[in-house]
């Protein structure tokens, strides 16, 4: 890269000071757990003025650190055998112990999610920064990387954007994240550097993102009427032939643009990928009540309601399942009806609305509103034991830059902790 005005040499350079990068820095600085080794010189580079932006906004500002039960089945992207191996190398129990060592007391909520007892995401970030500082890791903010190359002698050279500053490192960890929440500093630059080193990049797409619905006269197209309402539901993505491609369960939140909420966010990566893969304008998603998994179960419920309370209105019966405003809209498909007076065809029609209400998805809210990224560096090109590239010796990866995305509930943080642990330890092995 030519002459420089400033040059520093380090054992390990980490690019990206998010959850995975901070974790990698800490475990690299502890020499992979070997107290007899000389502490390496480590520098952590962050392009933004402040570090850990995603940590601070996660979980509504509380930081969902991990989940009670985590397995490879909670993730998509690369081969699940590799994901499983990474997760087992730093399981939930180890995350809990580590957070305790950092001074962060966690509480387990009924949903299985772990949060700081303080309810403050900043506590997690500050604990990580304290430990890193204690270990002597050098942190440089506002250090946007312009270019990275590997010299013939094996040294990595990282050049700063805007001036001639260069950092030389024997090992490089890319923890640059994906493209979700670009205001946090995630701009996808890490993908280009990985591609330049010969790595395969699976197309980055928004994941854990709200979905945009098509407006229409039917109930599913009148979502604006229900804006702000939440329902405990089941969502099913179907292809053009009617085959179920993915299914999620949980709260669904109606909004002015479509739907959000945990069940929607979990389904979104499948919907976005399906629309991108097929080029279809509309993806069909069916909404059903969580406690009515089949058409027959919904019909049986309506028959039981007719026997037990024959004078109850259909709207009143449905209000026991959904918020009143939404229940009235469903019942209004038939006009005023007493539940015991429904014909067989009408009962079947209502049952279909309760188990498979069609929602026409025409888009998503994009990376600006996505919580994570689907796609990234191909896992098969990484040695999971050290997160080192199989193509470029000394190059490691961790976190969201990899082709792994988890469901909502602390799973993406668990991936960050686990992959960061392996990358940091591997870089000083």
C-alpha cells in the first residue's frame, strides 16, 4: 500500500466492535485461556463514533443476552452441523457464567429469554468494555477501514479511510456485521473484503423484519383498521401450489403498513428469501389462531359454542379468540349472525378465516428496520474450530457477517458470543 504517515503493528486486528467483535477481543486478549502465554497486542477498530450500537437498541433497550434453550434448529443459513458445533463450543451455560464473571446479573423471563436484571442494555456493553480495557485491548473508534490486503509475508495491512494510517497485523478478525440497522454502522463492507479474499457471499437479505401487506377489501387487506392490535397466532408461508414452506407461532402485531411482532419477524426471513428467489410480487401468508391448528378444530369450536350458548352472536364468540375490533371484522364477513344459526357452509367459511386468513405480502421494511441479516460468508469455507478461513491463513470471521441468522429471542446474540469466542481464541492459538 505504499508509504505511510503512521504505522502500528499488532498480533491481532479486529474490525467491528459489535457483540461478536468485543467478544473476540476479550478472548484473544486472554490468550485463549492460557495464562502462561504472553499477552498479545490487540487492536479493535470501529468505524462509528461509539461502539455496540446494536447492543444498546436490542430487546427494546434491555439486551436479550441469550435464550434458555438454544440449538442449531433455531438458525438458518449455513449447514446446521457447523452451526451446532459452534454453539456447543460456547453453550448457554457458558454465556451465563461469563456474564456473571463480567458482573452482569441476568434474569430468566417466562418466555425463556435472559435479560440483565437492571433492564439496561448499557450494563452489558459497559461490562464488555471494562473487561476489554482491563486486558489491554486498544480500541479505536471513528476508524473506518478503506482497504485490507494480505502481504506475501503473511501480514495483513488495514488502511484507514481518509488518511494514510495503516495497521499491520499477523491475524485479522472480520466482525463487521451484516447490513441490518445501517444507522448503527453496518454497511456491508465486510462482505466485499471477504469476497476480495476469495470467499463466497450468499446474498444478504433483511431478516427479523416487519412485512408490508397489500391493501384490499377482504379482512386481510384491511390491516390498517387493526393497527396496534396484537393477536396470538400462527403464520404459514405457502408457495403458489399451496405447499407450506415455513410456519411460526406467537404474537402478531398489526400496523399501518402490515404486520410485525415476534411471529412475523421469525417468518420474515423465509418470506423475503422466497420473494427474492422466485421473483414473485406477492407471497401468500396465512394467519390462523394458535389454538385452532386445523379447519376441523375450528368447526368443532363453533359447534361447541352453538351448543353451549346458542343465543350468542358470532362476533361475541370470536371476541373470545381475538381482540374485539378484529373479531368484529371477521364476523362481519357474514353480517349479523347468532352462532347457532350458522349454516354448514357459513360455519366452514368462518373456520377458514380462523385457521387460514390470507395475507398478501408485497414487501418488507428493509434493512433499516431489520434486526439481523440473512446470508453472508459461506460457513463451509470456515474452520469452525477457530473460525479461520480455509482459503486465507490468519483470516477469521465471527458474528453476523457469516451466513447464519437466528430467530428472535436472544439467538443471534448467542451466535455472536459463541463465534466471537472461537474466533478470538483461534486467532491466538
